[in-house]
């Protein structure tokens, strides 16, 4: 007997059907006597689902001006072609 694998859509539907139970389980862990690690993980999971994951904003300066690098490389290539 061959068992047919569920489609991605069917899996999504099955998982979504368990939303209330999953949230209840997370709340139970978060408010229970489990380890602090488990409570924090449950709280983070609830917050992520309610508000979305926080964006990791990074400020970075470019290492160099890309336009200047390209212009310099073109100059080098042009100089090299003069020797041909």
C-alpha cells in the first residue's frame, strides 16, 4: 500500500488548524514552571508571531567608493592596452 504524501498546501492547512493549540502550549510553557530557557523561548515565539521578528538594522560604511574603484580599473586597463 502506497501512502500519498500531502501537498505543501495540505501541510499548511493541517498546521494552521493547530494554531490555537500551539499558542495554548506556548502560553502554558511561558507561564509555567519550566526552565527559564523554555519560558524565554516560548515568549519569543509568541512575540515573533504576534509582532514579527525584529529587524537587525546594521549601519555600515562602504569599504571604498565603488565608482572610484571601477574608474581606476578602467584607467589601468586603458593604460595596459596602449602597450599593445
